[in-house]
């Protein structure tokens, strides 16, 4: 039996983007709506603004909840202080980070460790380690504003972002995902400037969704690729083994094997990245005192 999900996120306190979604999905057959977080733009600003944004978006979220058969399931984002605000959303179902919750017969969790074959994982952070290792029915995430589908994993890009330097607003889009007995079909629905693209060099890392003015996320910043490959390779080496450290040689070999055809120079570039992990402030990994590779103490988005 197929299921249709409306997947969205990162509206950052904006209400117009949610109205555009509502205008677009009215009278469509949708089973679930999923919001991957960042309802507000409170981060690095103030908590009072976060409360103001939550009060503004809640009525629109309630209408989206009503447009689906089983309602809205959601998680908090980093710009929402991960829910540590003086206001609780009273709409739909919050997906817990320490348990599974069942909505309309479908199980959801915000905890990667609790994922099983029939569970939909919803996280705000992209969680690089899982890119090539999705064990559940689907993984929906956000945060980076760089939409991408790889297998059963979808980063939902953004509904609205505001450039902090120019105060320019950009509207993105949302997605309709249909899941049915192994199939995973993704349709992008632009409410502004969001396009589906495939990079000639990095196409194996998935289909991307971003404004026409932006290039491939990896061509734009190769360190993003290096971080992702490092986290994914480390997870692959350790998830079923009783180890918490690996050698540089094994990490490089595993990362290369994640490609059918690695980009020219990837092995050499990745080997250099791993050797100099400490030079990357956002690296998911680091070296221990013995020179082996481990998860960084303050790992970002591992």
C-alpha cells in the first residue's frame, strides 16, 4: 500500500511560505505531512523572537495538519533551540528523540538508533554518517538548505531563507514523496526558486534541489563532500563492529568503495583530508593519541 508524504522544513519564522504550500496542496491526496524543523529564526537572535514565530506559524501548521489523512509529524530544529523555547507547539505529533511514535499506522522516530525496517527517521540535522546506510523506510532531514535525494534519504532544502547580510528573502519549495513496496518517488514542488539538478562530477551522491543561481553543493565547497564521505565511511566500518577507532588506510579504502566511479583525484584528495582532519573545524572525525581516527569530541552533524 502506497503512502504519500508532504515533506518540508526550514521556514525560519516565515508565514508566506507556509501559505504557498497550503495554496498548492489544497485538495491533494496526502497521507502525512512532515516538517523537519526550524520553524523559527530564533538562533543567534533571541528566544522571544522564537516564541513570536511559533505563535505566527502555528495556525498555518494546523491547516496543513488538516490537509492530510493522518496529520503533521514534526521535529524541532537548531534555530528553534531544539524546542528549548517558552512555547510548545500544540499541533500534529512531535516525533520523539528517545522513542518511536505511531501516526496513522506509521512509526516515526528522531533517534537513528531506533530505526527499523518499517520506521521513518526524521531528523533536523543531516547526519552525514547515515547517507549511505539507511535501514528504515525513509530518512527526512534539513538544516543545510541544500536539498538532495539519495536512495531513501531526502534533505528537504528550505521553504524560506533570508540572507543575514543583504536581508534578501528566497523561497524554496517542498516535496511530495510516494513510498510503495520498495519504491521511493520524490517530486519537488517549488514555491519560489528551487530546481532539480544532477552534477556530472558528483551525480552518484544524489539528485540535488537548489536555486538556479547555485551550483552543485560539492563543487561549491569540496569540504562538504569530504566531511560526508568521512562520516559515512567511519560509520560503515564501525556500525557492526565492536570498535570505536579505525586506521586512515581503512577509512580511505572504504570511502573510495562507496563510489562506483570516484571523481578524478578523489582518493588522493580524501587521503589528504583525513591526514589533516584537525584543520577542519566542522570535521566529524579526529585523530586520537595513537593516530587512529575516531568521532570528534564536538562532532558536527556526524
